[in-house]
C-alpha cells in the first residue's frame, strides 16, 4: 500500500518537474532570442525621447554611454541613485539629461526627464510617467498638450525666484482651470532640478566619462 | 451545427467571456478606455488562449488529475512570458501601450477556465479554435466597451492607433464630437462598470427577444400540468 502511494507521488512529481523543465527551457530560449532586439528598441526609445528635449547639434558623443551616477537628492526628489546622460561636443560638456520626481502631484509621483544646458538654460522637459486625472491634470503630457514646452529656454535668470510658480500663485506659468495642483508640482520640480544642476555644475559637467551603458546601470 | 461552428458560436455569443461568463473582468474594466487599447489587449488574450489551449490539449493524457492546475498555470505563465518578450522585442510601440497589461493575462481566469474546461477534454484542433474564438468574443466586448467609453469620455474614436500601428495611421483617428470637453466618468473606473452593465443588458435583451416565442410556448403549456 505505501509503495503504491510512493510510486504514484513520485510519478506525479516527475511529471510536474518535466513540465517545469520543458517550459523553463522554452522561456530561456525566447529570452535569449529577444534579448538583443529588446535592448535595441529600448535604446532607440530612449534616444527618441532625448531627441525631443535636446537638439541633435548639441552633442557629438554617444549619450547612452556617456553617463554619470547621481546620488539621491531632495532637489531632484530622488531616493535612489539615478543615471544622467551628458551631452558633449568634442569632449566639452554642453548639457545634461537627468530625471526628477515630483511627489506633490494630485495622485502619485510625476516622473520628469529634463535636458539642461551647461549655461543653466532648460533645453526641454518631458513627463515620463504620471497618474494625474485623465482629461484634467494630464495636459502636462506632451501627448495631450504642449504645456510642458513652456519650460523651453527658461533659466534661473529669465525668471526670478517668485516667477517660478503657476500664475495663480503669482508666478509666470500658465495652467488650466480645474487642475492647479498638477502644474504646480511640475513647475516646482523643474525649478528645483534647475537649482540642483546650477549648484552642482562643477561636479556634473567635469565628471569622468563613464563607459557603462546607461541601460545596464539602470537595471540595478 | 458542426463542432467548429458551435465552438465559434459559443465563444462569440452563447458563452461570451466578457458579457456571459463574466470572466476576465480585470482587463475588461482596466484597459478599455479606448477602442485601440481594448482591441489590442483582446487580441493578445486570444493569442495566449489559443496557444495555451493548443499546448495543453496534446499533453492532457499525461497530466495527472491532482497536479493539472499547477501544470496549466505553469504552461500559461510560460506562454505569456514568451509572448510578452516577443512583443517587447519586435513591436516596441505596442509594448509601450500594453506594457503592464500583458503580464496580467496570466491572472485572467478566462484563460485557465478554457484550459481546464475545454482543452483538458478535447483534441488539439478544436481546443485551439475554442481558445481563439473565446478570445475573439472577449475582443469584441472590449472593442465595444472601449468605443463607448472613448466616445462618451473623450469624443474621439481609435485614438492611439498611431502608437499601436505607426505614425502613418494618425489620420484614421476620428474626432466624432469636435471641441468636446470630455466626460470624466466614462474614462474613470465607474465608466467601465456602467458600460459593461449596459452591454450585458443589451445582450440579455437580444437573447430574450430571440427566444421569446419559446418562452410563450412553454408558458402556454404550463397550465396543463
């Protein structure tokens, strides 16, 4: 009697194991085949995002390889290391592309990607992810509205400290009726990120060329 | 009716996963903010269902009863992972739109339900057909629900088509109601419940209308009992 139970149990276990081995092998195979295309398409997606916020003539280096690690900083709203990309022309830094997070949106974090030139002027900003209300707060997304382009060409010199606010709070930035919290969070996040870059200019723009591809560094 | 027509009829109407079996409500409610999102996820689900039914059916006799559910889940999860990787690698824009929803197909109970109730008892060809038609039945529901929510919520149809198929398709996006201010309720989760309720009611109404003569006939017979 116990023998039949043992035989039955081991037969069942072996069947399950066989299925696990076969399907794990299949998955490993597909993972290997798709690895290169996935890396390529991710790199292409990143580059096309970079293209939106920084004109091509501002760099002659490979942005995806030329990276610098940025430690967590309250001005950027980051709690983990982030990877920034440095644009250079003939080795001279011209701009930095970095991430910033606004925690004071209407619902959840708003993740931004900013390109800031070495002279402290904003080249471009894009919202990468957000959970703002569809139809109300989502105009910060370039897919819905051009609002985010208001930052292009601005710096700590073009606008004073008090100007870096939405118009409702006495600043210079337009907003749309019905959603003030969202643009307020974005304006303040861009302002703080700009301050961060200006304050840390020496470190950021003289950093050694990091030969680690940013895609890998991000996977950590 | 041949077996295959009956399977198709089951998937599309009689046992429609979206409005009759009410399985797979998680994606039904979550992604149907536009037609394009609904159809894309529906087709991905149909693909997974055809593949998982097709994978389980040939080995159904080797799977002991006690471990059939773990084996089925293993098969489904592996297939979904492979399809997710393939879409990520070869159709990046589509992956951007569907990204987080494809892994969710694993937890869509309609997939496991069809494997368990159909593929585990039938030959591969009908099983694949059943998975596919069930998926198409779900796709139709997702398309209608997405259409209703998009039209009422945003006043457009087929928005996001350019993201799924390429920029040249941007011209196919219809702005049905120009200068529409938007009706937020339709886009937010309650809109999904209300829209689905409407579709279920519509389907039940059509079904009752179709069978009404029979209802009347059985009603007339009753007094003689």
